[in-house]
C-alpha cells in the first residue's frame, strides 16, 4: 500500500508541472493520443492501467489484426434520458475523517474527486439531514419536544460537514448538484419515541416535520450551500438499528401530497426537486412510482424516484428491469440512483477487483434503463470502514489511513471515474446494439458533441471488439477484468 501511495504522489507532482500530457484521475500523466478520431482510456486488473490513455489497444487498420468477436454499434441520432451527474455522499463520517488528514492530503483528496481535469469530476452530491448511521453519534437540530422548531440550528454541521461541502463545491468549479435526505425525524415525533429502530411519524407532527426540511434547506443555503433537491425518507421500508423511519406507500404519498409538497410551495421552495422512495430496486420501486406518479394531485410535487442497490444483500439479484419499467411507464419522471456501497468491510479487500466490477455492472445497467444520475455512498471512510455509531462498517472508493496520513485508492474509484470524468451534465444517452453478452456497454453524447462509450469486460480473457459510430469504425482490445472509456 505504501508503494501505491508513493506512485500516486509522484504522479500528482508530474501532473502539476506538465501541460503537454493527457491527465488521468489519479494524477498520472500519459502521452496524449495521436489518434484524431478516438481516445481510449483503460483500467484493468493485474496491470498499471488506471484511467490511462491506452490508444495502443486500438488496432491499426493497415496491419494484420485479430478478428473481433464482439461488435458495438452506436446510434447517436436515437437518444433517451438527459444526464444529471455522478457523485457521492458527503456524510458526517466522511467529513470527520477528512478533518484528520493533513492539508496536503486534504487537497489531494478534493482534487481526486472534484477537479474536472486532474480528478474524476464529480458533479452530484448527497448529504444527511441530521444524523445517520455514518455519524459518530445520533443528533438532531432541535431540543427535545420542540414542535415549533424554535431551537432549530445546524451548529453541529459547522464543525466538519459544512466546511467539507464548501471545499468540494469550490474544487468542482463552484457548483455541485446537492440533494439532502433524512434518516429519521426526531424521536419525539415518532410513535416509538426513538430516532433509531424504525417507528413511524406521528400524524400530529407531520406539519412540524415538513417545516423541518424547510428550516434545513434555508440554513444550508444561508451558509452558501445551494440545495437542488431532497428525498422524503432514506429507506422507508427498513427498520434499522440505526436512524430509520417507516413509511408505507400510502403514508409517503399522503405526507408529500398534504404536507411536504404544499409546505415547500408555500415557503417559495417549489423549485426544489422532491424524490420519492429512496430505497431498493424491485417491486416496491414500481409500486411507489405507480401510486405517486399516477395521481396528478401528488405527482406535481415529485421530480422523480430514487433507488438503492441493496436488493442484492446476501446474494440477491439486481432488479434492473424494475428501473426500466418505471422509465417506460413514466418517461417524464426521473430515476436517480441515490445510494450504494460495498457492505461487510474487510481491510484485506481494499484492492478486491470484484467490488469495482459491481459498480461498473450497476452503473451500466442503471443508465441503460433510464437512470439520469448515480450517487455513491460515503466519499471517504477511515482504515476501519467508519466511523459509524452502530458498527455498520462499509467500503468507500477512497479510504484514509488516519494514522499514516495516507489515502487508499480502491479500484472502485477508477471504475466510477470512467463515467464521471467523461459524461457531462445535460448529456443524452444514445442507443446502441451489442452483438455478444461477453461485454456490456453504455453510451452518451455530451452537449459539446463528444460521444462517450463505456465498455466493460468481466471475463478472464482479453476480448477484441469493433465499435462503430456512423462512418467511424475502430477495433479495440479490452484486457481481462477491465473497463474502457472511448471518447469521440
């Protein structure tokens, strides 16, 4: 791990003094492509390729070459959803770990995620409304029993979280699309009088809880942090040992219809984008969408529906088809991946390649089924997968060893970067056909005309494929267990 971090440090120094090279997300510098039509970037297991320019993998048409076994054909004239962005959650845990890093490492971290040229260019972010499991303890913004919210203040967040969010916005060029999510109302507003362990919102506190969102949004915006949108409840069907609250489909619909939606409207915040569900793919995703989006009286308040990937917990199968069904049924509503991470933390698996491939598989399939944006969970955790006040330790794309003051870049970071670094907000997904399931792929066209194709190989063998884009045709080799981005 020391060797990896030394390489990263040297690479960043090279990057800073060079302007004639093509820059990769980890700061390494590679000679710019001589191919005028496309540039290929590759990350591959058991190689040094990490978001590296790799045009040597493009076959020379004039030379004898291995015949391709897979064909990918892009149709830039046929488009689908408009891309919102890619990013991750800036939680209390991420902010607390960040604060323990030296200024030099803090800047390296911010650059790695948010710099459009030297990093992977995150444009999307999520943060928690008071505490979640990835906080060092449970807390709210009001005193116990304060239904009128007279004691509301966000002093807790000013120590760690707000400074990190501000730094991320600055590094991203002055703008991040930020949405916010509660894990639970305060204990006194719930039938179990507990911020943890599920429970439901008591009817007599519904208006107070709707006002709480307004207070939070205004407090953050007063700090100079614009809030683009909000989800109603994180994982509303999960009774967790951490902060959680249960909403049946009807309860969530009615809260939005009768309280949250009208309150945002009344308070001049109707431009904030409200996201329902914020839980797993599957039957409940389609049920929530049908219930809310088919009712004009409540649908008018909902920008779209959010989802997670934890239906795969303990060996389950990803329910990508549910995402596609909602997109087909409600093409004017938006689908947003709001959270996903690798669970069951184990420090010996920081470089486990299968974790990265899980990201690639999910991102490609989610986008191909109409998803407009993709939000990872914690952007940073420590060497133990935390802090987490209930011991629910997980992986992040970047970890910090706070004892050694080192950053640990996992393969997940690079796989996400193959999307976030190249697909720009307002891009349109373009349709494509692929001849063989040996590879999976998704493609977008940026508003500047650049076409971006991401191709992933999960097999043990390198594969030669041909990619066609109108009058352009290229034959490319993708190594075993690799992901590539092709930029036209």
